[in-house]
C-alpha cells in the first residue's frame, strides 16, 4: 500500500464521490505513507475511511499489513485500474474492514456493513434490467 498512484486516480475517485448519492461529503488526508479519504454518508449518518492501496495484486499479505489506523467499517480501495485482489473472505469477515476495486467500493457505500457487500451477479443485473423494461 502507499502513494505510488498516478494523480488522475485520485481525481477520478473524487469525481465519482461527488456524483455518488450516498456520499454527503468527503475529505482527503495524505498521511506519511497513505492516501486516505473520510466519506460522510447520508443514509447511515456516519463516516467511513477509505485507504488507497497502490498494490498491483492485493493479497492476504497486504491485508495483514494494512494501515494500523483502519478500524471496523473502514475500506481498502485497490486503486490501480490494472490492479487485482485475492483476499480471503475469512480475513475480511474477521477484521470487518472491506477491500475491493472502485466499482465494489461505490456499491459498498450503500451498505451499512461495507465489508459484507458483494456486487450483483450478471444474472441479477439482467433480471433488474428486464424488470425495469416492463
């Protein structure tokens, strides 16, 4: 994790946060080795911290070595578009700190327990589209 991220990644994230219906406001804080956002949410009247990872492949090792200031309910964003992740669900459930790519994090903002969010399957998305057409 860290700050090895192109500046356009933060700009893109900030634009998405400005457009997100769950985000009331956000604030960026650059710490020594981390980029972190605090996001206030309308629906739950709370705030979550999102820490950006510069890992290309975020693994259990990275999750174990996450920033020490993250607590229950916070989220780790695997911020590089070309990045990926392979983290044990058991680790996430135990720590209750979510991890995912941008689309997953945006969906998780709508969930009280962000670490439990799973994106809808292709089949679920198709059913939703079919229902909305009727």
